[in-house]
C-alpha cells in the first residue's frame, strides 16, 4: 500500500516535515485515493518508508485529526474520516439530481419511464376531489381560502390521528404538524434541528432529495450501509460512539432505493441505540401503503415508547403528488422549533387542500382508492418480477421487496452503469442509476427500476429492451469492444 502513495517530502523546505506529510495525505484524501474509513499506515512502518522520525508521522496524523480529516481509534490506528471534506452542498451531487429531475418531468413521448415513483395521472381520483372541493366551498365559503393555522387544520389533525390509530400509532392532534409534502417535512426538520456543520446519519444508499435537503442546511452526512433487514447496526454503533448525530434518517418500509424493509428486531435495536446515545430517528414513511404480502406494517413510530421517533407521512405516492400534502408526528421536545420552522417556510399548507383532504380521509372513498391502487401495483409488481426472472437473471441479482414501487437491481461489478443507462435511453427506456442515491460513491453497480407509471405491456417491452442491451453489452465486452 505504501508504494502507491505519491508523497514527496522536501527536507530543505521551510515548512515543517509533519505539515508537508499532512498536506500530502490531505490531498490524497481529497482526491479519494485514500477513501473514507481506510486505515492510514502504521506509524513506525510509514516513518521507515519515508525515512523520517516516528514523531513526525504522529504529528502529521494529529495535524489531520485537528482538521477533522482523519480520526483515531485507541489501540487500532488512524483512519480516514467518513465525512465529506469538500464544502457542502456537493455541487456535483446537485447537478446529477437536477438532470435526473429533468428526465422525470419532461420525459420524451413514447419513453418507458422506469424512473418516477409517482402514480400516472389517469389513476388520480379527480372526480372524488372535484365533488369534495365543492362541498368544502359551499360549507366554508371564503374561509377555505384564508390563512390556515400553521400547525394545520384541526379537524384534519384529528382525522389523521384516527387514520394512524389503524397503524398502531397512538398520538394526539397537538403532536401533528401538517406539511406541504414529505420533502417539506424533511426540510423543515433540517431547519429546526441542524446547525451548520452538525452531523447526521443516513442509510447508504438513500433518497437523494433528503441528502440535498440536509446538505442545504449545512448538515454533514455519514452514510451507514444497509443490509437486507435494515441498517448495519455494528457500523451504526461504532459511529454513534465517535460522533453525536443530531438524528438518523431512515425508511423502515420499502426503502428508497433498495426496497429493503426493517425486521422487528432491527427496529427495536435502532430505538434502543437512539435512547442510549440520546438522538432522534426520522422515519420517512413515503410508501408503506403498498405492501404485497400479508406481513402487517409496524412502523418504528408504533414501537416508540420513549419519544425518539419523528414520523413523516406522505400521500404523494398513494394519492396525488400535486396535492403537496403530508404530516409529521413530533416528540413534544421539538414541537416548538418545528412549528416555527414551518411558519417561516410557508406560513401554512393550503387550507382548501387540507379541508378537502380531511373529508376524503373521513369518507370510505379513501379506503376504496387505497385498495384499488394496491391491486394495480401488486399486479405490476408481479409482472415485473416475472419478466426479470425470465430474462435478466444471467446479468442481475435482487431481493424481492414484497412491496413498494421499485426493484433495486445489482449488476455485475465490472459493468459500466453509465454506459448501460445511456444505451437504454437511446432505446427510449429511462432508469435510475445507483450513483444517484449516494454522494460518496459514484460507482454503485445498481439500477433502480420503478413501475409506478408503467403498465404491464410496457413493463414487458422495457425489460425485453433491458435484456437486449445487457446481452449486447456483454458480447461487446467479451470481444473487448466496450469501454
Ligand atoms: C423517500 C422519499 N421521501 C420523500 C419524498 C418526497 O415526497 P413528497 O412528494 O411527499 O414531498 C420522496 C419522493 O419521491 C421519497 O422518495
């Protein structure tokens, strides 16, 4: 390993040797030649290799530790910090996000869109909302268009509590904050809880919109790898000992992008760690409505007896994203700061939308729509799985999520995801590359395929194109034509 370090020490230079060494290592970390959590060489060996004193290496490591670029573990050594050292927000990440969002909002005609998680507009319950809008206008007249209380329309907060009761979450209207979509929830929580430079933990990979919001509020993000039943708790606990995160952001059901759901054991362990290390967990429930197995849904919030969980619920995927509606269930300790963060953001979520949605939640229309959507998506999910099983298994592996709106495909390591995505695009198929969901690693060999807007006919067509592209790519690779 030492031979690969291009380190030049100038013993005649005026700057101290420890500093020269520290700066050289800093450059290597910045260029990601030395990667997060990589162990730096043992002091004695490194000193011998560079023909300098042990103490100089010790001082260089201390110099880097003071800058927050490395950390030391007693009896084990010095490691590269997992924290990004460049200024936040990461412009490269945001550029990537931006271009992906463009694909989302302006897909070419005839494109098979495996990117978006939003339902197609023909599944929106437009007629029901039209009737309920009219009912609200006749009942409330101009009040429907007045400023609404910042915390949210009280009858809606009451019906939200009834709704949550079905999911085993016991709460009261004074702990509910109505928000203009889950994205706003993530943003106002960041605004209320983070100060510039504060540390927070996320699953790796994770939802890019959350990363962007945390970065825009100056948060420093540590990614915790995700396993098939939730976060890697050993890594999490190690980092808990080293840093004190303001919160841990998780999706316990059908995680975006991996589709992973947490086991009950992991949920309990996560709650215990949050209590032990005195931090909050933000549970983003953007999708638990879509479960295709008989497994009951038990959110972290339902298990949270010590008020460690901040629960976010979105209605964008089950209903209509343009409603811009969701809610938070808040621990009392942060209620006031979140309320004022919401107030300074947009004063309140639209009153007419809240009043209409309140009637919708109270009616049976809600239950019927939710059942219909589940059936449609369950059918698409089964179709996508069959097509993958029939055509792609030679090239990809995956864990069936048994719910949600997407499948996370792992491709063979040496495949160029960028090239495959570009080739798919040239045939009119758009997918989300794995790199979009992590800001540390640009080379995740994954692709997320979402079936939210794609019917069975197009799923079959799209996966056939995927197969053709992979087959061609592999053949070219074998002939040495690729790359
Ligand atoms: C995990 C996750 N959280 C939040 C959101 C944002 O949802 P909303 O439309 O409610 O703002 C999304 C959107 O895709 C998401 O995937």
